[in-house]
C-alpha cells in the first residue's frame, strides 16, 4: 500500500475542511472496503480522513415517526437495534445476511452506501475496466460474467452493486442526507446510486465535496410486513447472486401496497417499479406474483454466463411474496 | 516540521499492557501486533477480510485486524489470543478447543477463539443473526446459530465439527 497522510477529524466541519483543502482525499469509515482497495492500489488517496470519531453514530426518532441513522452507525448496531428490528425488519435481515460479524462490527452506514463493486475485473489491475480506468474497455462483457448485471447495464460496464443494506433501503424509500460546500441536501436512495451508462467510474451522485451524514428511514408502518431473501453460492459470508427486499400489505386477499427491490442484478439496487404497479389491487396469489416478476424481468439482458439470474430473480420474487402473503393470511 | 507522511505516535492497550509505537499510517493493526509488538498469536490468512484468522477484540467487539489501520485504533483496548488466559489457566474456549480437537494445523484457531469469545457475548446481549427469528424473545444457542455467527472464520483444514462442539461446550461452562 502506498503511504498517505492520515487526518483524524473530531467533527464534521473539520472533516469537510480537510476534504476541501486536501487534494485527492478519502474519508475512512470501517475501512473494510477502502483499505482493501488501497492495498490493491485501486484506490490511491494522498490523504485519508478518519471520520470514525465523529459523533454521527446515533439512531434517533424523527418527529414524523421515521428514524435517522447516523452515517457512522455500525452495520451490526443498526441490524440489532430494537426499533429497526421492529419497524424495518427487512433492513435488519439484509444487513445480517451481509459479510461477517467481524466486518459488520467495522462497517459503517456511510461506507456501506459507498462500497464499490466486486467485479473481478475491477479488482484485477491487469484487466481492462472502465470503472477503474475510464476509457480502457471492459473485460467482463466478453469475459467470465457470472456475477454481473442483467438489468440496466451499458456497453461500457456490466458491474453490479454489492450491498445488501442498500437493497432493503431502496424498498423502504430511505433518504441519504449529505453536507457539502453548498450546505445540506437530501438524496432519495433510489437516486443515490447510478446506472453505468457512459460514466461507469462514477458509482453514485454524491459530489466529491460532500460527506454523508445520515440516512433517514421514513415512517412506514407496512414495513413491519417485510422480508429479505438472498441467494448465494454458500449459506453465509458470500455476496448475493440475486436478492429480494419486499414489503407487502394485503387486505381481503388483495394487495394494498407492494415494494420490491432487487440486489445482485444491476449497477444499483434495482427498485422494481413495474412489478409494484402491476401488483397493486390484484389478488395476492402465486399467479399475480409470477406475472409481476415476468413483467419486471422483461427488460433483462443476460450475458454469456449469468442467464440463470433471470429465472432466479423471478423465482425469488415469487417466493418472497408468497411468504409475505402467507403471513398476511395467518394474521 | 515533520513530513505529513512521517510516523504517528500510536498508543495501543493490548491485553492490559500499554504499547507506545511510532507507526506509518498504512500499518495495519494486524502488522502492528505481529511485527511491532511481537504478539504473533494473531494470524494473517488472506489480508483481505475473507478468512477471519486476524480476528481480535476491540473494546470487546470482534473485528478483522487486517482491515484496521493501527493509527485509527489509537488509545483503544485490544484483546488478542495471548490475552484470554488468566491466573486460573486457559480460557474455557481454549480448554474446549483442546478437548474437542477444534483444529488440525491450528492456523485459524486464534481467530476462531477470539471470534467465539465475542460471539458468546453478542449472543448473551440478545444480538440477532441472519438465522434468528427477529420476533423471538429467546434465542436458542443452536448449531445453526453457532455456524451462522461463526461464518466469518474459515478453517482450511475443515475442523468445523470440533470447533462447533468446542464452542457449544465452552458456552455451557461459561453459562454456569
Ligand atoms: C470478505 C467480504 C465480504 C463482504 N460481504 C458483503 C455482503 O455479503 N454484503 C454486503 O452488503 N457487503 C459485503 N461486504 C462489504 C461491506 O459491507 C463493506 O465493505 C462495508 O459496508 C463498507 O463500510 P466501511 O465503513 O468499512 O467503508 P470504508 O471502507 O471505510 O469506506 C468505503 C468508501 O466509502 C467512503 N465513505 C465512508 N463513509 C463515508 C461518508 N460518511 N461520507 C462519504 N463517503 C464515505 C470512503 O471514502 C470509501 O470510499 C463484504 C466485504 C468483505 C471484505
Ligand atoms: S487475514 Fe484478516 S480476514 Fe483474513
Ligand atoms: S485448523 Fe487448519 S485452518 Fe483451521
């Protein structure tokens, strides 16, 4: 690893000043992604601004009944928090299915949002990668692309976003709060991550002068009826091939509200809006769920090795909705 | 003035002893423990967060020390495998790993034991895992729970059966 200037910030203004005054600086959260990428020389910051001692590690109630999660809340603390378990179970489940207990103890909410793709070609500096080196090409498109995107990819990049937490947050319509040179602003999570288009080197719409301070979870009583399912190559400690976060409210056998987001299939958490609209007011049964899944995956463009993800995504959607509908029956 | 890249003064409280070190910012906690302090119990398996051999406790919580910059942990309380035994002898987990053959080559063992020590505390504190029913009041210390909670520690020798038994046994001893 190249050496770098280490700056420990005591408050967010100091952290921002350090970012604005230093060339090529990066914030350091748990370090579970940044340190890895620095060791591989994929990230080579001249300065690292340690934000882990900033007082942004609280989960607080908002006046409207939502919750504010500080950017430095650790993934393990977020998943175990009684209010998250109770009100946003899909989020607890998603986080607990990610990484390992050790990594979740280190990983922060902000860092998880900003984690980079696990595409092997992005990690391999001998390979061509438009995300790592813009304009160099993409070795994944014609390479071994089993873990790559089936939705929303471009001719420049077929990488996926690896986070589980963000998929649950997409289904919950979370809002990312950031502070930069122009003050504070809020970014809906569904607009936070980008599709690759012709600028795959840019993962998110966070500006280079901005710090993530918190994620707001809106008041959403239906989120108690939610579920996360993750399909992967081994039972634990592996990234998703496909994952589904869902919220389903059923009354009198009909769907009153549905939220659906997919992980492992696109460059960002994929909010399945076509399926959601289809589900509304239809009977909560397998046929409806299958049709909704078919509709959402119509746009899928599989590559040579990831065709299985299309059917896997459909079946996982149906399975998750069936389980949620089954629970609604019992209630 | 010192170059901004010069070494940082870092104080680590490891197993109850204070260590004052001069370290470049890029030195990991794992390398600080092994190369600078001489505590080689903590192992470097992958150096990329994928194996758990480097697991240590920071203020009682388990982390992968390969991803920790030592300077980031300045002033904190670190416990390594060397710090688990006390005047009464080996820690119950260490005894149980011996009794149940919780290892073959032993390379993953310090990480397994540190991880299990923190895992038992997490479990007792009511922290859920991916296989826990989130609505459940009482969680059973089942094999499934042990396996899921220990999935961040790989054993290349495949001594998982003994590791599981050792952890279950030590949990009972610690719960008496
Ligand atoms: C072996 C392994 C397995 C994993 N498995 C999974 C998995 O199954 N599912 C999953 O979801 N994740 C998984 N992860 C990824 C893990 O969740 C992320 O590495 C972690 O969430 C990153 O958080 P961090 O705080 O450590 O980030 P850091 O590494 O500290 O930072 C990551 C990036 O975020 C930026 N950043 C951090 N905080 C802020 C902020 N407040 N504002 C602006 N920028 C910020 C940093 O500058 C950096 O660019 C795995 C990781 C490893 C190593
Ligand atoms: S050496 Fe740290 S996880 Fe493998
Ligand atoms: S005992 Fe050899 S790696 Fe676990």
